[in-house]
C-alpha cells in the first residue's frame, strides 16, 4: 500500500528543479523505525570477473575489500579507499571487510558472478528494462574519458554532448515514441558536463564532475 505522501504523485513542469521534491512537504517526516537505515551496496551480475575487476579496479579506482566463493557463485566486494589511505590498502581492506565495519560503510559495489554465467541483462535492453546506470564522480571527466577510450572502453555519451540522440533510451522505447522531446535547457547545462561509458557486461556507467 502506497502512503498518502506519494498518492496522486504531482509532476513538476518541464525544466523545473525541485530540491526535496515537487511540493514543500513532499518528504514525509522521519520515523523511528527507519531513521538509521542507509544504502550500503549495489550488486550487479557479471560474466567475466577478470574483465569486470580490471574495469572497476584498474580503470575506475575501486579496490577489493573481500572475495568469497560461496559455492554456486563468487562475490567480489569493492569500494573506494578513503583519502589518506596511501599504501595501507591491505590494512584498509582487512578493516573494512570486518562485518560490523562493512555493514556501516556506504557506497560499496558487489560483483556477483554465478559460475558458468554466459549472459546477463543490464536493465537497458527490452524486454528486461529496469536498472539504468551506475554513477561515479571524478575530478576531471574529460581526462577520465580519454583514459577509458585509450583502454578500449566504449563511450555512450562524450563530454560536452547534449543532443537528443545522446539520451540512453532503448530501441524499443524509441520505436514506441516514449521519452519524446528535447533536453530542457535548465538541465542541458549539467547534461553536457557528464559522460557515459559501458562496462564489460554492457552496464552504463556515468562519470560526473566532482567540481562544477
């Protein structure tokens, strides 16, 4: 059952940016039951752990916190070490892999490899539409894109691109006429400042500038 806060969901006018939602009281008050809930990690299925680890560790700067062969599948938990970690990566990984620490750490990525998997759905191909993309912030988007290009990573949307054709819609959506219209100028200024690339399994990865 949907709460009263989100019944008859109001829609912003096109191009309107609404911090906190489309109405002044859009967010319901915090409740004792959920006040300490936090998003801990995101898990994606992968076909080839070696290729995925190369992409997320060597190309996007994450590090392995722990791995575990659970029998039918192996999981690889990744995270970005905090500033100042330096050469203490092994100590950071050991500390973070301690369950009480890991469950209090946000921004983790789990690579989930079912042994023998030959295909995965990325959420961007019909009929399995759903998951959209992962987002990483980087100090210099242009430099990051050029580095990824040199490593053979496909680019979905380059820095500075802001055409309608650069919106990551599936062919099914385009054929149905879904998502019509041009990118509104109030969003275009930000849209052109990030880029999108593709990981080894076809997942879209957004590269967002840390400083604008």
